[in-house]
C-alpha cells in the first residue's frame, strides 16, 4: 500500500504513476494502491472509463442548478463550510467545492487565479464529478465509498488530473441518515498537505453537528405545540417531526425514530412498529394516534431493493397497505445477508458476514435492535431472520459490482466476485 505522508509531492507523484501504470497494464508492482483507490480503479476498469481522457457531461442549466441549491440541506450549513475551509483553501491555493449526491457541483469558492485553474479541470458550477464520468476523484469516490478520501496526483484514474489533488468527505443528514453531498478541497499538486483530508473531514462533521442542533431546535418548537394536545388525549399517541423523530408522547414509552412513508397525509396509515394509526398534521410534523380497536396487521411481503447503488430501501406490505423505508448502508448489508439465509444467522455469524470478525457481536446486536424497532413484524431473533410466513424478494442491480458498492462486508464482496 502506498504511504504518502513521508514523501514530498514530486516523489509521491512518481511513485503513484508507476503504481497506476502497472495496474492498467496488469503488471505486478512493488507497492500497491491504497484500498479506497484500488477499489475505485477496479470500478473504473469494469465500467470502461477512458484512463487518458475520461469524459465531461453537459453542465446543469442555471435554473436546474438553482433548484438543486435551494433543495439541498447543505445550503443550511454553507456558513459553517465557508468558515472552516475557504480561508485555508485560499491560503493553500486550493478551492472549496460542494456537490450533491449525484456529484453535481453546486457551490465553489476560492481565489480567482485558482478558480481559473479549476476551470481547466472541469471544476465549474453544474459540472458532473461522478466516478463514471471523470474517474477516481475526491467528489465521486467518497459518494460511492461513503468515506473521506484523498486522491493525490496519479491516484486519479484519468491522467488529465494528475497535476491536481483532491480531498473530499461525505456529509450525512442526522435528521434522516441520508447522504446529502460531499465537500471537497482541490488544487494544484504542489500545494498538497497531508493534513488536508483531516481538515475536510472535521468540517464535514461540524456541518453535521450544525444540522443536528437545528433539528433539536425544531423538535423543541414542535414539543411546545404538541404537549398540550397530548395531555388531553386518551390512549397511545406520539407527535413526530416530518422525519419521524418524536417530540412528545403519551400512553406508551418514548419511541425511537418512527419511519414514515415519503408521501403521507391526513388519515389512516399502517406503520410497522405501531400498527394502524391515524395521522393529523401539526406545524412541523404529525400527530400519530394508535388505533386501539383494530388488531395489528400482519405483513405478508418484504421487498429488499438494492438495485439503486446509493439508495437501498425495504418495502413491507400486507392487507393494511405498504410502507417504504430507505436504509443505511449497514442496515442494507444486514438485511441482504438475512435475505440470503432464510434459516437465520446468529450474532456471531452476522459479525463474520459483515466485519469478518465473529467477536463483534455487540455491534451486530445494537444494529439489529435498531432494525427490529422498525421491522419487528417481519424480523425475528434467536437466530436473527425474516419470519417464516413472510415472502422476501431481493432486487439486485444489473451489474454485480453495483450491489452495495461501498460495502467492505465479506458477504457482499463475495457477491461482487460470484453473483450466483
């Protein structure tokens, strides 16, 4: 594995060029690429990305760029990103860029001279920096790996970017667990610093903390509205925000996040953890009243949809209706393994399947506990499994390598190699 911290920029660039050339030609090399880079290069080779030129997609029209900016949760934390990164980026002759989950550049800031250099590399507003467009890079690669990544010189798959360095970190919205974009510092190879990735990662965490604080403030406002209403109600009820987080509860223990369908309205709705409920709108959320007179519905079918690499989901359906929940990468991995093993898996077996370490049972039990809070009607334990009378359909992507491509779980890696 290449270690760059102890090398100067020119020495590191020469070494990485040799590693890349050996990889592309299939020759053995004295050292290999770092794990994140090697995984990305293999995706590029499978996808047929041109290592000499790559390609450039059409820029977003201005009205679409503005629409995405307005819709992006990253808009809320731009002051945090600017305070943490812009002055340092400018001092290092780098630029800061912010991209959405599709790799489209929504914002960029830096000195005019560096921005002009960025123009020549395609760092322009509305550009597409997905891996399948421009190869391994500090925006598209973190979107796939879900981890902070620095791409230095010839670690870029496309040779046109070898005089450039990028460090990008994904940002997750703590309100719903969704990936919402990537922040990146990029600039000329000569100004690369080993601490850049740590800086970008720290600022990404600060942005997430700001979103979390805003979320707590929203819940406090909702609690002030909902508490008097709940005090007058008999039976079980909970007030939740639009993402399902509880602000106040009556008639039952406090719940964790209540997964809600994307499109909901006033009326009756079946929820996996509560059964049939009646929903009423509140300012900034919903009043959920549990229907005590109707017995809980029994789900009949589960569809685990892994066909979209970045948006795995599970759909639970039965006589009372259906419910869809987007999954975190870890929960998608666990449900994938359980879909393969209908007879069930112990905590130790799941730990081996996910972490290649059968001793990490505590982590597995904690994650399965979170899953069962939302999927209790269809998930059993001792061993962990889908219940016997539920039909389970697993929807895979067309390309085996696109099955949870960010995953390092041995069970998923085996599917990448042998889709049967």
